[in-house]
């Protein structure tokens, strides 16, 4: 007797859950899977036009596959003013590292976050300059400051702008 799709999905979820609980195996594997992903991203990123066979599009597609959003996010969904219309939305990402833009205003939290980030990146890349790692947090703070507040994001009329787009609506929150 074959299993139903629900039973197969449940078995897959249970296997994934059990894998997360196998702490000995996780410790045994270490950071190798993460380093493989980071190396793949590094090889794909076009540093200059001479040495790379990849384009920025290739990098963005690879990052999207890993769930990393760009500095501009897009999506499609129902128009908040007319649910019978499907629109494309364009906006800033919901977060950059910390869960919300407001968290970057807490200096103590940001410095703890910076410390953890530096510790992890130094462990992954011991030969790299830590100043550049610290600058990542500075960039995140600037991006968060430039992004809309949570209140504005949740207000469907704040910054609501309809643009003609190939005969369709484009929403820019």
C-alpha cells in the first residue's frame, strides 16, 4: 500500500526535525555546509568583468534560492484598494539583519549584534580584515535608517503610488 501525499510530507518533516536534533552529527559536520554555500556565492559574484563568467543576475538568482533578498523587494498580490486586481509591489526589504529598523536605534543591541557578527565571521574567515566585517553592520544601520518604518509599511495608503506598467498596475509602497 502506498502512502498518501500527506503521510509522505509528514515523514519528510519528521526527518528534517530529527536531523536538527542530532546534535552530535551537527557538531561533527561543523561549518562545512555553510562554507560551501558561501564559496558558491563568492565564485558566482562578478567582481570584475574580466575574471567572471557570471552576471549580477546570476548572483541575485543564487541568493534568492537561499532566501536572501536584495535591497529592493518585489512581489505580486491583491491590490489593497481593489482586491479583484492583482498588482506588482516594489519596496524595501522587511529587515537587514536585526528583525526591524527600530532595533538599529538601540546602541547596546547594535554593539552586541556587531560583536556576535564579528565573532562568527572571524571564525569563518580568520585571514580576513575584521574592519570590513564591522562595516557590514554600519551599512545595515544606514539601510535600516533609509527604509520605511513598520507603521508606514503596514499602512496600505502610505506612499501608495500607482504607476502604469505594461497595461497593468505597479504599486510602490
